[in-house]
């Protein structure tokens, strides 16, 4: 009787480990490269529903406010060269639709078509700062981008740092956690990702991932806890994270650690490859366009009710608006007061100087030097003075902007140590200042 030949495949199954064979699949490197000029299209859909509780005070009882909202963003993005510490991408927003209702009051956000091409910077600390090479942004437009995801940080932190097999899991890196939750820093908990399996969809091979966990930390609304659970798909052929679907709950925590509100939400991200994006081509986007400077990072403020418009540097924030006055505040102590006046109440620069001297004397300030009134532009006359208050020197800048039917009185207080730098900021604001519509008496 002859010896029946045993198939080689069966020998491997029986003796595989003895001869050095492994039945386990080879580890896979799930990594997406963000080398310039990598381009892709991002579509992001977020839906939220929940309620917030405002703690009771001596004057008011506790209030519970309903919150519902949705947002849809779509943009093309191109990776730009990094300076070693700051990540940079160029974007063209195709769709922006953000709506939210809080306690029955509708809120919307948008990005003007003229500035939908942007440069987005992300520091090593996770702070995002966009600007447009085509014009100044408003603070609301910056907030839209600031709360959006930054794909290089999210994807790189979500994928495993080493090759993995199905069944392996890993801790999601801090940059990705920050992008998903806006918590910085995270004080407790973690998010984990798991490689579930490989699947074929529409003829393409994907790694299916699961993401889940709970993290607590400090966010824009105070201390909060985020619980997330969902799936993602990594295209093994194109080496790109193409889909992420997460459901989550954001619990707002009070000083005692108790939940003061919760918001449930759904986050769906899709990313598609784009070989060429005309608006971000080399011929239209030069290196000077993606380098931030004092002029291309100015912010735009427009108030239709007051009919006032101006540009201002980012270290300043528009503060309170009271009647015909508004304030602009600087982080190191500088402040500017704008007062809109009708023509019959608008002082000349000389009259304003006399009024200012009398007021400072009444406040026990000592004027040490005066730059006399002078025309500065066709519409602006200005003067300045140095003063001592409680043995602390301060620089005061004043201007009178004159328009049809009225004008604007500008008074700025600048800390002495930063006076030259902040004076340049005041110059930028005055150069851009404009007003439309009749002045209210």
C-alpha cells in the first residue's frame, strides 16, 4: 500500500508552530502621513441635545435651560510645511451651517464667503488660530474654526503608535482627546481604540476600529466629563482614516463634582482624498500667505446697530457695549473707550484736551508731558499725554474721528512698559475706524 501524500497546507496547520510558522496575522501599521502637500476633503456633522443648569444665587433660583443644535461643515484642506512646533493647513470652506437654540433663543454662526479660504495653525499645546490671506476674520468666525477638528492631530493621535493585529487596543493620544472633547488638561480617565477586524467595502480594504472611554478635565464651559463610544474605518489601500462615527455625552460638573447639566451628541466625520484643490494651488497660495503677521491676523468688528466698524489686533477683545459706548480691552491692562457723538456734541481735539486735563486733575493725576492736538488723517485729529497715577506712569492717547452727522471720541490708556507696542495697535484701530448711519442724540 502506498503512502498517501499529506497536503502541505495541512502540515502547516499541524506542525506550523514547530517549524516556525505562525497562524496569527502579521501586525499592520495603521498610519496616515501628513506630509505636504497632502490634500483631502472633510465633512463634519454634529448634532446635540441636552440641558444646562444655572446654579441658584441670592437673587435667582436655579434655572434649567434646554439646548439643541446641529452643525455641518465641509472644507478642502491641504497640509502645509510645519515650522517644527506649529502644525499648519490651508482650508477652503465649502459649506458652513451652524445652528443652536438655548432656552428658546436661536443662535447661528457662519463664515463670510470672502474669507472662506484660511490658514489654520495648531500649536504644540493644542491651541488653534486661523487667519485668512484674503481679509480679516471676525471673532465669531475664529470660534467656528477653533472648535473644529484639526485632522493631523486627531488622526495621528487616534491611530496606534506601533503595528497592531485585530484584537489589539491602545490608549488614544492626548492631542486626539483634546480635538474630540476640547478638554485641556485631562485630569482623569482615558479613551481607548481597538482594532476589531479587516473588512472589504466596495472593493476596498479597511481596518475597522472601535473607540470608547470617559475623560474628565477642564473645557471652555468649566470642568466636564465626556463619555464617547463609536467606530472608525481606516483605508488600508490609501492609508487614510476615512470615517469616524461617535456618540457621546458631555456632563458639566460643578465645584462639588456634581452634574449640573448634560448634552448628548453625535459626531460623524468623513474624509476623502482630493488630488488637486484649485484655490489652494501653489500659484495662488505663496509662502507669505501662510505666515502670520500683524496685518493679516487683524480681527474685524462690525456693529450694525451702532453703525461702527474697525480692525483690531488679537491681543485685544471688544468688551461691553453700553448705549453709544463700547470698550476694547487688552490682556496686559490696556483699554480703549469709543464714544459715538452727534455733530452738536462732538468736541474738537482742543476742547477734548481741556476737558481731559480738568478731569485728570480732579482724579489727582499729574500730567508730565503733552503731545498737542494735530490733524492725523482727513477725519482724525489726535493728541496724547503722559501722566502719573499713584506713582505709576501711564500713556494716554486721544482722538476725535469726524464723519457726516457726527463722530467718535477715542480714549486709550496704555501701560507704560508696553506703550510703544500698544500705541501701534491704537494706530491700526484708528486707521480702520469707520461709521455709517445717523448718530443718535
